[in-house]
């Protein structure tokens, strides 16, 4: 359950066992991602994206219980990146084929990224869909994905993910 405004707060005691890596290897690609808690207690998503074998992405996903989030209007992320672009993705239902996506640019400093629900567009396998934008009624999965159409190493630190009005 989502309590208060917090979706996930990383610290040295965080249980990250439900954070799962999904790379392009599911389609024959060669990218590799990993997720761990670093010495500071932040979630750390790192790895290498490879375009070999038509690959090109790595993601880390977290499943939540189905929650009603209608009282909120945006996600707020506290992250520190590597200067690369990432996607924040959500699913309203685990069985949906599509995700709602927001792309953001990172810096090497801590950032607070605000993501209004209505700026998240539906997409499937990199293609925008002709559907409504994210309405923020349900939330069953959140994810971070990197797929910038180039071979690259990456590192994204996550401090917290919140919901806001």
C-alpha cells in the first residue's frame, strides 16, 4: 500500500527484493542492468546498454499493490544521474501491454523531478499509442528505463519516489 505521499523511500534498511531488472535480453539483446543499495542507502541502477542483436534498453521495475491515487496529480522523484536521459514509466494494470512514459534528463547533482500525470503518454515498444494520457487512477508498477539508441554505460541513484497534489 502507498502510505501518505511516499511510493518508495530508499535507505540502508530498504528491502529492494521486489525491484526487478528487465533488459533487452528478453528479446535477444545484450544489455545488462543491475540494481542494489549503495553505501549511502540509495537505490542504484547501473549497467551497460548494448545495441547488439537489436537490443538497446535496460529497466528496473517495482510492482505495487493496486492503489487508488486519484487524490494526486504528479510523481516527484529525487534522483542523481550521469547526464543521460531516462524514462519514468508506470502501469495501471500489470496485464496492460502499454506503459505511461515521461522522459527526463539527469545531471550529476541531486535533482527533484516533478512528473505531472497528464504529461505521461501511453506507449508500447517505443511507439506512442493513440490513447488518453495517464489519468492517475490506479498504479500497479513503476519503472526506470534507459534506451537512448546507443551503446553506453549508465548509473542512476534514486533517493525517493513520491506522489504529490
